[in-house]
């Protein structure tokens, strides 16, 4: 059975991940996010809570890197999908390098004017690099395949 690691930060990013859940039927979906309470949303799957971090808090970022490294090494996913922010960016980078996983980045719907910084940085590691806004699609990416809402 294929294993998919689904990663997001909190808030709206997590809401977007939960809206994609039906796409993961029939696979071993493992979820990662920043709030331990989110485990209830995906009770039928494995769930890992990781440190919430951003580029402004380097110590939390270091903790997040270590946590994701251990998760990716343990789970060895066939694919990683993220709706954005630092946890998803790092998980995609690590899984691509460690496991040669297929990767999909879906930039959050909140990024209506331009791609997020994480979305820009993850580009070399994403097999599918997506925006949810048709006007942000351009040749060379990101691509627009629709939105989660």
C-alpha cells in the first residue's frame, strides 16, 4: 500500500488539508501538523504533532527540522503533500532527498497575490508545484489545477 505523508501548519492550512482527505482514500495516509488537537480530525490515521516554527524563531525551527527528519526517516513515504508553510516545505525537501518521494506543494488559498516564501523555496523539490489561483499560474510554474474550496 502506498504511504502518503500529509503535512501542514495550523489554522487555514490544516483546514485545506482536511478538505483534501477524500483524495487519500485507499492509501496509508500519515498526517503531520502543529496542533496535538488536530489528531482528533484524522483519528483513523497516524498523526504527528510538531513544533510550530517560522524563519523568525531559529530555535523552534531547529526543533522542527529534527522532528520532521525523524518522522520522514521512520515513515519513508512514497509521496508528500503539503498545503504550505515551514513544516510542509521542510518535509518535502527532506522526503525528496532522503527517500526520493514524489512531492506535491499546494500553496495556500490565502496567498492570492503572490506565492508564499515557503512555496518559492520548495520549488526545486516539488514534482507538482501548485497555486490555487488561476492568475498566479505561469509557464514554468506554479500550475493551477483548481482550489480546495
